């Protein structure tokens, strides 16, 4: 564990008081992420347990963002966010949750505690840095809008909720034999919905890989989805050699109905 907030030669940004706290019970992951963020000019404090994290939050008022793993012994990431929830109402602090295999209910639980992003391992420092910058902007906006009264619960960003739905797939494979309940067509529809919610184009090749099925099977499923009007192939405007797969209006409306119905069951509101 390290709580040094700066390293020689990283510039003035690294000399600022850390606004970010990293929490993970894996010291190797923690050190790699800490060093990666430092190289990007984001100083941070680190903790390997929730208890240590709570102590650091208590002693370091400048902290504005906590990046925490979900799966930790004794007090896990969900419980940590619950313990911080009262403090965050009085002193804005955004949460980003990371995990290698989170179940759907735990992922949604984190989002309901107003986590601003949900990231899956393995992580790149640049990906976490992007989420941190977004979280800091949200904290600043909340501070400007604060009026001394409790705000109503925030809605969950649609891309984050979609990520939570995808996380259930990793949990299924971790618990059961991988591929036992594989449904390539549904996997592809879900990946396309996530891609659209995140404004990220997805190619035929990428979609085949994401489905987890052999390429020939995945291509056949794409053909079937196209035949019933749920998806369509379109040329990539930036690279005419690449073919993208997108949801049709019918496919989009059906996925929207599914996502909304699941959200209603969890009693959450999507933006």
C-alpha cells in the first residue's frame, strides 16, 4: 500500500493534494493503477481495505472521488459506499466502482448509491482517468447547485445501467460452466444496446467476438437478426472497408422495452 501523492518529475499536477482515493484488496492492481494515474497527472491515495479507506476519507477532506473494487473481504465495496453515503450528502464525493465479476444486483446496488461509473477489470489507467475527470465535473456541478437541502435521489445514467446488465453475463460464466447458457443472438443484442447507449460503433468482427460463439455461428445469428428486422449492417463512414452492425428502429424499441422493464423491477429511474 502507498499513500504518497507525488513522484519526482511528474509536474505540478502531481504536487496537488490528492482528490482521488483508490480502494482494492489486490496490492498489485492498486499499485499499477496508482502509478498509471500518476503518469497521467492524477495523484491519488490508496487503501487495501474498506476500513483503511474510511479512515483516509475522514482525514483527507480534499478527496472528491473514490474508485473502489466491489469484491473485498469483510467490508465490500457496496458496504463501503453505504457508509460513505451520509458523508457524501454533506461533502460531495463521487464513486466509481470496479470489478472483475459482479452480479447484476450488486452492480445495480452500486449504481443506486449514485456511483457515476461502473468499470470492469482488466482496466487501463486512461479508462479510469476518463471516469475520474467525469466524476470530478459532476462533484463540481453538485457543489455549485447545493442549496443546503437534501437532493432527491439521482437517476442512473443509461450507459451505466447497461454496463450493469452486461456485468451479469460475467457473473454467470464465473459461477456456471462458461458457455453452458450461451445465447449468441441475445448477447449480440445486448452488446449492440450498450454500444448505442455509449455512442460506440461496433463492427461485425467485434460483435462476433463479443457473442462468445464461433465466428460461423455468430455470423449466422447476425443474419437471423437481420432477417427479422432487429439489426442491420451499414458501412463505417470513417472506414469504408469496415462494416458496422446497428439496431434498427424495431430492435431499438424492443431493447428499450426490455431495459425499462428491468429498471422498473429494481425500482430505479433511468435518465
